């Protein structure tokens, strides 16, 4: 499915999309600034093991749909909310 317009994206979903895209570019030879992406992702999804696992899943994926990216992002954010409670 199509992602929503930029102004309708949540910051968490925008961050997840960024990780997915830049991870793919890194495998094509571009300089990815991986640690910068990790930190930005953790700021939106929490500093948890679940967020780190979600980051790796997004970073290493090649053919995710928008719905899959959102699901990974939402799962990581939900784990953050459980830890915060």
C-alpha cells in the first residue's frame, strides 16, 4: 500500500522508513551514518531490546511493504510503552 503524505506520517513511522531506505542504500555502497540512524530510531521507538531488533530488521530488509514497515515500527513503540508503564 501507499504511505500517507509526509505531513500525515508519525515521527516513529518516518524514522522507520528512513532506516529501511538508508539500510538499502548502504548495501549499494553509500555511506549510511548507521549510528546516527540508530540513535534517531531509538529516540522515536525507545531504548529497548525490541527497538534494537526492529532497527536491525528494517536495516537489513530488502523488500518490505509500507504495512510491514508500520507494523515493525508499531511493535517497537509498543514495547517502549510497556517499559515506560
